[in-house]
């Protein structure tokens, strides 16, 4: 019924209008005389009516739509001036005011500005044209306003002609900070640059990146949209759609545009956050339509309407979802609230706005709160005074206080006080009761230096004419069935931080993240964005990070690359893992197996040493070159087995340098000794006199061994000095680091192995020559086999070593070393050990002598020598044997002992007087 009763007066009364403008005095909304007059521009009405008659005439039209919130700002200006006049701030100088209604229209605001420019005390409000306005005294000294940025831009350009300072409590467009275009403009609020940055920061903090924007199609809306677009891009926020509504409600397309905007919001299901840069009456129309369509979103409110009580009281407003806004920081306005409580006692003669409000109260008194508020906004003045006898009877206590928007009230009072402080600064040395004593441009310069105390804080205008006050982050919250506007946090524009009063407020802020408003699902850690064909960077696909890449945050544009040398990561990884260090450790089963083989080899070497030591005087040991040579060979075998230890466990500089040098020198020593033995055997059984002489010259055991081993020592020394081996980290395996020894120089390594191979080859040739020795004296044959094993092992080693990688690479060389070492050791010593242990009957002097005699008898007929050589050798032989037998006189059973120079006596039977056999015996006896 309340709503019906509200509609009836609307239809009866018709179109709402304000007082008609019959003359220039009617144009003033509120005024008060003073020594210095301050102008005020406020959009007390929301629109200016446009005539339907043609042709259109240049007449200032009437306005409609009484705005309570703007009306309160005019009262705040009046209150502030009264407070200043009642204080000692200006010491005897009184401030007056002339407040004009712009009706949110640039045209009417420009008309008011022209009156401001009129010459003081001019009866006809004439604006004089001058080239120099330095001494010009206009009607007013400064201006407070306007309410909207679009109006302020136009007015400021006009006031700049005389450099009349303009201080706005509400115009926040970023362009107004440009002091070249707007040199006389100031404001007691931050620029939209900080508001749009705060909005983008809030959206980014809440995890939203796909939003819609609705703005009015005027300068303020366009500049705000442009500024927000820049800030959104900087915070990786994409704007899904932009809807522009006409700036004036009288526009014929307004309702169509509203319907289209709502349809767009409903259609974009992924957009759950809408940023709104509009005036209050625009938002009112938009939200009413949104409630009808059951739209539920998060709405980000600009400072224009974030604290609008009129909008918060729309029926079913809570169905729209969550509304979060940014409002100007409020201060202590308790004195203004007291002013409002006593407002009904104020005279209305010079305040048409107050008079109109009182009449509206009378007409709408029968309605409930929201309907009452809407009635005030929609009523006309025709017949307002009918049946109104006592205004005190229709006054609603608390209504104005309930509709206060603290941020705007505070900034309006701050603007008046800033102007007052500037006047105080200029009036120290002059009589400001004389209107001509102070010019606006002088006041402008003083205003730039003004400092105002607000809540015990000093604030002043910056170089752009802005006051860098903070923002209140407002949350529209339902309490007991009513929507109340609560302060959730404070935003510091300079630091870009949200400051929370308590944990409960912070939790409310964090709860906003529960709503999703993204074009694509968030990419989890381990994924990255892959841009699709959409022009928006916020629309993407989530793909896994490839191997060796990771991402540790949500919605990462790319994956970080791991340090491939020390870290790795699987696909879809959120972190990098340190690569494991691999080397052939002591605990590795294969290393244990190889060590056991080496240990067994050491035991075998020691066992052979013991066996040879205990059988020192047997023919087999003597035929092996004696105990010294055997010990040297066995010791070299021991060192070779020992060198395998340096191939195992974590490589160090010492191990890398020691292992190859120890192996190379030990093997060279071993092969050198075996080479001497092969040469000795060949010397004993060579029946060619020329070869015999050559071998005798070549056979010098100690110099040969020292020389052959010394060459290897020199090779290794140069290698260690100039291209020394070092520890190397091998990164060829994706998830591991192989610690290995880099040989420093492959050429040096090859020369070392090649030198050993050359010695082995020479040894093999010599041993091969003596392979047909007596069966019980077949050491040359086993040396040949040992060298063949060595060659086969190392020939196989080269391709295997070249193609093997990883921690088992040292094991390849260990295996080859063990095979070749075991081969030579076994072929050299095991047959002798076998004879010593299991065939002791053949390990006697007589058995060896018999074998030699048999072999020499078979070989004598096949030896081709010259008769001269035979005769000379035969005579020499018989003389030697005869002398030996005589001198020794040691004949047993028809036998005699003979001795070759440099050798021990060998017992043998009496030989026939055959020259060739004697020669053979002498050569064999020298072995």
C-alpha cells in the first residue's frame, strides 16, 4: 500500500521541477554576505529538463530530481563557513557564500561560473574583457565544487581566465591533475589514478581476472575507464566487456542501454565481478533492473556511489550479491551532525535548497523510509505548499543524518577550511575587509602552500593540486534484514596496502576470494598458461610444465627452468630436485665383486711369493730368472691389483692422478721384466751365430728394465704436470650427476697404454720365437698366451670404454686391468707352481738335464752352421770340458760336471764328442 500511495502523488503532480529562473538572483540556491565571498557549485538536482518546443532557445532550464546527498554537501559547506566565522581563524574577517545548483549539467554550471567572473559590486553582473586580470576584482574569491569531474573540467577552464582557485571535494578525474590545462584546480581527495589502482589491486588480491565494467558516457566515466584499463592491465586483469550508459537520464536511449548492459551481464556467466563508474542516479536505475533479473554478482563501487544510502535501501538490494566500494576517508563530523539536528530552526529565506527540502518532507511524510526517500527524489514543487501549515510537524529527525556520506561531507568541510587558511595567510599584512585588497590569483599562490590539520595529521596539496588522503574500503553488509555500509579496511594510496582494523574485517576481505571470476580455470602449480586464440591474455589453457621445468605458483605465464647441471624436475613439477651424486661406491655390489677379485689377486701374488721363496733352489725357480726377478714381477702385479682400489668410491684429485700413473708404471715394470725373460730364452736357444751376437749385445737386464720403466715414468710425469687428470661432473644423465675422473688428455692416456702395448708386442714376438722349447721348459709358450690375453682384453676395452657412460665406467677399466693382470700372472707363474707342487719329480737337476739333452739331440741335426764355425766351437768346447773335468776332479760314475762362465755347475752325463751337441748344451746351461 505504501508503494501505491507513493505512485498516486507522482501521477497527480506530474513532472518534477525546481524553482524557475526569472532573474539572476533567482539563480542563486543559497547565499550569505561576507567580507570575502566563496562560491559553491553542487549538483543538488540530478538533471536539467530539456524543452520540447522548437526552435530551442538559449534559456536556462529548470532542474529535477532532488539529491539528498548533494544537498547535505551544500549544508556541510555552510556549516564549515559558520564554524570559521565563529572562530578566531580569520580574526574579524567574515566569509560569505553563494551556492549554485549545477543540476549535473555543464551548461548550467558554466552559467554559474560566468556570474562568479562578474565584477564585484556590478549591478548587472557584467564580465569585463581584459588583457590583464591582475587587478580585477571578481564577485567571488574562490570556488568550492563541483560535484562531478565533467562539470569541474568545464568550469575550471573558465575560472582559469582569472586564476580563481577552485577546490573540489568530489571531482576525482585523473586529468584534473594536469596543472597546464587546469592551473587553478585543487581537490581535497585523491585522483582517480589511486582509486583505479586500488580497485585493480583489490581485484588482483581476490584472484579475479575476468571482469566487466560499466561507466557513464561522459568525461568522468571515460577517463575513469581509461585509467582503470591501464591499472587492470598492469595487474593482469582482463576486461571482458565495457558498457557505457548515457550521461543524462533524459537521453531517449538510456533505458535501452541499461537493458543491454543487464543482458550482457547475464550472458557472461564467467564474469562475476562488475566495476561500476557511475553517478548515483545511474546506479539506481541499473540496480532496479538487475534486481528484476535476479542478477547476483560482486559489484565494485566507485567513490561516487560507494556510500550512497539511497541505493543501499533499494528493496531486495541484498539479492544483487556483494557490494564492495572505495570511499573517501572520513574524519570527525560530529559537529555537522549536531548542525543537522538543529537545521529545522534555521531560516530558509536565503537557502532555496533547504526550503525545497522542507516542502518535500511535507508531501512525502506519509511514506516509509525507502519510499519516502524516493518520493523526495521524484517530487515536483508544484503545489508543495498546499495543506502545509507547520513545518515542524513534518520534520523527520535523523533522516538527514542517516543519509550522510561521511567521505564527501569531510572533504567538503576540508575544502572550505583550506580556502580559509589560504585567506588567513594573505590577510596577515592587509585589510581583507576591503574586497579589493585580495585578488584570486594571490589566493591561488597561497593555497599551494596551505597546510591543514585533520585528525592531528598535517595534510597539504601536492604539486598536482591533490590531497593524498587514503580510501575507506566499504562493504555493504546485511544486518537484521537491512543493508548497512561498513568500513572493512583502509587503503593507503602511497604504499598500495590494505590496512585492517581487526582480524574479523580481514576475514571478510579474504572471503571475497571464494567467488570465482576468471576466463579460465586457475593453473595449478606445476602448470603454465598457454594462450589461446582469444585476444585476452586471461583466456588460456593450462598445460603441464615440461621436464626440467617447474612452476610453484598459480597462473604462471611460463615455467621456470631448473639448473640442468645440479637440479632436475619431472613433468608437472612444482619444484626442482637436486640431482643425486653417482659414483662407483664401496657399497655397490659390483664394486664389492671387483674388490674381491683384486683381493684374491693379491692373495694369489702373496701365495706365489711364499711358494717361490720356499723353493728357492729348485730348477724351476732358477729357470724363472731367480728370486729377485720373480719378486719384482710379483710386486708389479701387486701394485696393479692395488691400483684398482683408486677406481672405486668418490673420485678425488689424488685418486684421479694416482690410479692411471700407478697402473701404467706397474704394468710397464711387469712387461719389462717379462721382456728380459723372453729375450733370455731366445738367446739360449738361438743357433744362428749372427742372431746370437745381436741378442748378446741386446741382453742387458738391469739397464733394459730401468730404461723401459723409466720411459713410462717420464710419460706419466709429463701427463701429470701439463694435462693432469681431474674430477669432473658428468651431467649427461638427466636425474643424476656422475662424478668421474677426466683423464685430462686422451692423447697422454693413449700414449701410456700404447707404450705398454708396444712392450707387450715385443715381448710377444720374443716369446713366440721360443715357443718350441722342451715341454718341461715351456715358459715362452705361456708368456705368449699371457700377451695374447692382454691384447684381446685391451682391444675389447677400447670400444667398450668409448661407448660406456655412467658410474660403471671405471668398472670397465678395472675389469680389463684385472683380466690382463690375471692373464699374465697366471700364465707366468701358475704352470711353475703346478710343477713345484704336483710334479716334484720333474723339478730336479737330473730331470731338467735329461730334458735339455733330449731336446738338444733332436735340434743338433737341424742346425746349419759353417764347418769353420763348428771346428772352432768344437775345439773350444772340448778344451773347456776337459779342463773343467780335470780341475774339478769330480767324476761320479763316469759323469763329469761342467760350468758355463757366469752360471752355476750343472750335473750332466759325459757327452759324445759331437760339436753341435756341445754347443747346444752350453746355451741351455746358460739359462
